[in-house]
C-alpha cells in the first residue's frame, strides 16, 4: 500500500492533517481604450469561526455582531456548533473592519483574503460590463463572457490541525499565493460613452419611452466606441431583490433584441441597388401615395404622395414607393445576395453573450409583395448591432467587419499583451458606390443648406419610424423611432444608431423624436474631440407659428414658405395639434410634427 497506493493515501492524509483558508485571486481589471479603469477589485476578508476553539462564545458573538452589524443570536447559534470544523460568518468584509476584529485577538476567529469588485463609473456601461456574484464569478456582460480570463487562480493558506480540527500551534504552515487574472482593454471611449449616456437618459425622461439605446461604431474597424441602454442601474448597487427588473435592465438590447428597422434600412436597399446597376442618380420615380404589388396596395408614409422625384430626392423624402421599385428592379436573387453579404440573418460574431441572428425570410418563399416591403425596412428583422455593422460597411468603402468590443488583453502585471486586429469579412459594395451613398446621406439631413444639420459640420444621416408587433400583429400606437448618423459624412470615422422604443410624449417619427438627440450627441462629441467646423454656417432660428385649427393645405403652404420640414400624422384635413407648440424657438433645420383630426 505504501508503494503502489502511496500518492492517493498521502493526499487523503494531508486533507485530514490540515485545514485551509482560501486566498481568492484578484480579478483582472477592465479598462477603456484610453486606459481609464472601468472595473477594479480591492481586498476584502471572509470571516470564519472554528467553534471547537472558542472559549467564550458570548464574547465572540458580541464582538462580531457589533462589528459586522449582524444579529447577535444568529451569530451566537452559529458559533456554538462544535461538530462542524469551520463556519463562514460573513463574506467580503471591509479591510478596516476586519483589522479591527483581528485586533481583538478572539479565539477561533479566522480570516480568509478575498476581493470585491468596484466600478468607478457607477451606472455607465451597465449592460456592457455586467457584474459578478458575491463569489467573484462573472454573472453578466463582459464579466461573464470573459470570466475565465479575468478570474485568475486562487491560492490557499494551510495549517496543521489535530483530530478535532484545532490548529496545532507552532506547526508547519503552507502558503500558496494566488495569481491575478488577465486585464481587458475595451474599444469603448469612456468620455464618448458618458456623452451618449447623458443624452439618452434625457431622451428616456423627455420622451417617456420604454427604453432608449445608442451604439457608436468606428466603421473602418468595426470597433464599438459607445454602447448603452436606459434605464440602467449602478453596478455598485445591484438591485438583486428585483429579479425580473434586473434581468431586463441587464440585457444588452443592442445585440439581443430584434425589430423591423423601417426607413434606416433604406440605406442598405439603396447601396445594393446602386452597386447592382439597378439604380442611377438620373433615374426618376413617381409616388402617388401608394404602390400596388401582387394585388396589394402598399402605402407610402406620405399618403398624399411625393409626386415625381429623382433617386436622391427619393432618399431625402424617404419615399416608400421608390424603395419598393428598387427592390422589384433587383429581384429576389440579387437583393438577397447583397443582404446576406451585409450579414443579415446571421450573428455578427461580437464578443457579447446571447447575440441574436435576426430574421431574414427564407429566400425561396419570398413573394413580390414581401420583397417590396423588405425594400423599405418591413418584413425583415435585425438587431441594432447587425444594422449598424451593415450600414458601416455601406459607408466605409464597402467592407464588412466583424464588430468588436475588445481592443487587447494583458497579463495581470501588464507584461504579455494580445492585441485584437480588425477582422474584415468581405467586400459588399465598391468604394465608388459607397462614396455616392455618403453624398446622398449628407443631403438627407442637410435639407436647408449644406452643413446645416449641425452648423458647419460634415454630418450625414437617416431617420426611421418602425411599427412594433405583438403576438404576430401590429401593436397600435407602439413604435421605435430611430436615427442613423455618420461623421464625417464624406469619409466616416463614426456611425451612430439611436433608438427610442415606444416614445410616449405625443410624437413617434424618427425625425422628430430621435434625430434631435443624435444631433446633441454629435455636437458634444465634436466639443470633446476639439473638432472645428469646416465651414461657417448661419442656421436661422424662428418662432414656431400657430397652425392649430388651420387646414393641412394652409399649414403646408405656410411651413413651405418658411422653409421648415414637417411630418404629418393622420389623414384628417385640419391641424389638431403641433409639436413643438406655437411660440417655441426652433432652428430652420428642425422637423416639426403636424397631427390632424
């Protein structure tokens, strides 16, 4: 037995001879792209008692209950148990309190070193960073996805003990140090992240929305620069008592939830039509307010029609009839070829858990009427991340990248580094098509004059208003308002997607609800980057006239004379409400909403 079974028996004996206290490895840090600390660990102590070694149970219970702010009777009953070798009293006790207890020199009280997670920016990056359990195991977000990398290897402190588990004084002690986990550097810029979170919190409150989300990507690399959804919570004060609310606020809607994108999808339809040769800038289209496809009448959002318009004007007007025509020109095979190249109907491969694939109808079942609806962003479902990744390919020169939120990892002591290079999947469209599209997107938001959307800055963009579905049918009165922005529009370094889910303040059009907040985000980013305007542009302001009670025709003439863009909600002939109300000072580039009776 001593020869053949020695190893097993010696291991078993060693377990009987010793008692160990774990030394928890310090979890790796998480940084932003500039080195700002986003998640860090600090030393705490787990407090244990060995009942057999306690001589004065009442004294020990009194000290521990006072110092740990715990119930005296609970602790007294715990430490009175003699037939258990070791009992945990409390996890993650602050080092100052642990030191104070240690100075009491209490018999039978032991301390195990542990760590606690701390997030310096509180409720920023709630869904991205995630959080850990009390045992320092990643439970959500980056903390969970990269738990094995961040965790490190625990150590231990072993002491020899007698038959009853009591420590043998002055006996052999063994110390095995822990090894800290690796550090992770995200692609996030915490300063831009802060700008995004402040603005979307404002949008969430002002629009009385179910939620507001925003993601900003570098289209030339696929790097995610900012990502957030409100409402959120402080990662240092996790609401664990509200499980359903915690799960909802923890979920990264930008990669998990899918929706019909509406008019922002028209960017992909346009780029596909241009690249395939089925659309030219000189083409003209007529919109009478609807198109009939396979015997079904499909309305344009402007039911009175846009009339005759060229291709660029069709995009500026976001005319559904134009995009139905473009999808019909391409046909199912050609259009689907581009949609698949753009990555629709498949996961992007980002390093975030629970990513959805979106829904792209099986190609062999697509009818003409389905194709027409896909052309303007219906009958297709995407995640926000899918959409911004595809749009980034459309505006960056035509290359689809795998989106990433990790820049690099380093060992605990920052010696060994692993840098993640951008991964290009495939080329979707040519550089010339991409350049043409960028010029068109500039005209979409700068309707009044060049560089007028944000005075002096080269910004492009597109708004969208998507209907929501519940149980397979359209949910009346529920919409997702969105805005896609690019900067600089001629050769973008930033692409933004902002979504307002179920706005409840009276308006739901993307141009009225989402675009103003996108403008605020870009303006603050320009200030942060010290970006100067490329041209001095005077954006006129004026007082909003009172249009309530006037006919739609009268209101339209008055607004056209003032050079103000507007959206109309309803099919009535008289203006019942206007947003913003009369007397409000607006910029001439703003879009207003007219609600008819």
